């Protein structure tokens, strides 16, 4: 049985807001298609107050910007990127090419080829978000992507030096100080000064997410992403203060970020809720965290952990933090989540910032059918076929002819017929064409 101590506030405004966002994005994309760089510059000026001579930073500019970043910040960026790179390299090593022989002389193979050009979006706006550079760029370079064009917006008209440093150290081939829908459009469509890419990756606000949605198909994307989500599973052994701190750690992402607690202990739930209210009082990011908790926070009390795991699966949350006596049970019990964080010693913030797994993860229930960004997202798994044995080709052709005619695909059938007749000997009932020589020499 589920008892709700706190429920999310249903908002009829959400659909209306989504409609306005979609219409705005549609207009910007159309304008960039029509006017290219001129439109990009106009929107950058309007939304970010930013109209440099060129949005792309030169190597000298990058060097000057990176030189201004404190040494400790650089060292921390390098350390975190080493964690991300190590995990990504292990992922890449797990993806293998192969070739197999299914019949004599019939070879089938698989290759994993990196996308040629990727646009990596690193959001900004209010705060520098260096971690997104690690997740999008480092992973792409480990996958073998030859060209990564990275975009990030200025912050209040200033260059986000730490973000530029992170992009550079991650291996970006191009760095553009450009944000929002105009960046998505320039990357996907191309302009006079920006060559288009084949895929866009990285998080962003509602407008960036909608731009990716509308551009999908014209370019590839990593995944559809909405507001950041956290779901904490806790039993009576959990520390309610830690639960409260961790819920708010993700609520600060934005006023529409869901923070959910599923617990077997009503006492823990009420204590955690009280801690949340006290912590919000002087939290520097309470302008985001407070409305997120008020409108999208939920607290559910369930009978046992099996029910907790089952309920958590119905949310298919982006981040699931397991604060129980035996957190590794979740590995066997749960199926639908973006990423699991097991035990009090870890937290979602580690995943966001430092631990090495990728923080670009599915939201809004899409964890039911997809995982997050990883090396494999930047790879195309392609196949090839080769038949060098005549008898095997003749056998395939004979079966192909029959199978294709079941589906009334006569042209397909004839491709098979030709090989059966040429390599095994025989005539074609639908043609007077004759093969010269013996079947073995034809």
C-alpha cells in the first residue's frame, strides 16, 4: 500500500508553456535556415547580449582564457576528466567488431564506426557548468569522433573561463561562445561560418531540449531530456538529514525538477521533510530548489522494500539513490532508471560532477526504453556481407527467390534467381538470357 505524505502539484500551465516553447523554437530554426549567420547573431544579441566579431575562439584566445583559470581549478578539471575518460575507455573496449562465417564462403561482419562530426552543447546562462564538457566531449573523443564542435553561452555577457578550459582540455576541436536555440540551429543546419555536424549531444534548458527534438532526424541527438530528476529509496536505517540534503541537491537544477522520496519508514519521511524545509530557509539556490520541492516534490511511504523498488520503477527516474541497509539489492530488483547510486557513500552529485559515469541521462520516463549518453551513442554499428562460395550463393539465391515471391517482390526474387542459375546451372523462366560456360566457370 502506498501512502502519500506529499504529492506533486498538477499544473495546467505546463502544456501551454510547452506549446509556447515549441512555437518560439520553430520560428528561430526557420529564421536561421533562411538567414544563416545574420539570424544567429541577432538572436545571440537578443538573448545573451553577445555579438563578438566571431563566435569561434581562436587558439590564441583559448590560451589566454585558460591561463586566467586558477591552477587548482585546472587540476580538478583534469582529475575529473581522467575519471570520465577511464570509464569511457572501458565502455569502448566492451564494444567489439566481429566477422563470422555462417555458410561456406558466406562472411557476415559488424563494425562500429564513430560519427564524423558532433556538436557538444555545454549549458551556461546563470552558472558555468564545466561537468557537461567532460561528459559530452571526452566521451566523444574516446569514441573516436574526429570533429567535435563545442558551444557554450556567455554568462551575463562574460566569457565562462572555467567552461572554456574544460572544453579545451576535453579535446574540443572547435569552441564557440554561442548558446541557446541559435547554437542548436547553427550546429545542425550550418551557416556561412559554422560547418554542420551529424549529431548533437548535451543537456540544456527547455528551449535547447525542444530545438533538439525538432532537429532530430536532420541530425542525430543523444537523447530527449527534460528537467533533472532524483528519486531516493530509503529504509529506516537511512539518515533523514542526508536524505533531505540529497533531494535538494537536484531540486536546485530548476523550479521544475522533481525530487521524490520513496521509503518504508513514515518516521524517516517526516523527519526528512522537516529537514528540507529548514535547509531551504538559507539555501543560496532556493529560488530554484524551493518551487521545485513545493510543486514537484513527492514523498511516498510503502510497506516494504520490494514495493519501494517496484514503485521506483514506475517513475523510471533519471537518478535513483538507494539509501538502505543493503543497497545492492536494487541491482537485481530494479529495471527502469537512468543511473543508480548505491549507499550513503555515494550521491547523485558525484555522478553529476566527479565520479566518471556520464551525467547526461534519460528523463520524463524515457528510462523505460533508453539509457544515458555513453561511448556507444557516438558510434554507428554497421554490417557487411560477402559471399565467395558459388554453391552457397546459389543456395541463398534459390531460397531468396521463393521467400521474395511470398511477399510479391518479383525484382528481389530475380536477383536470387540469377545467382542460382549462374552458379548452379539452369535457366531463367522469366528471361531468355543464357549464361556462357559451365556453372563452375560461369
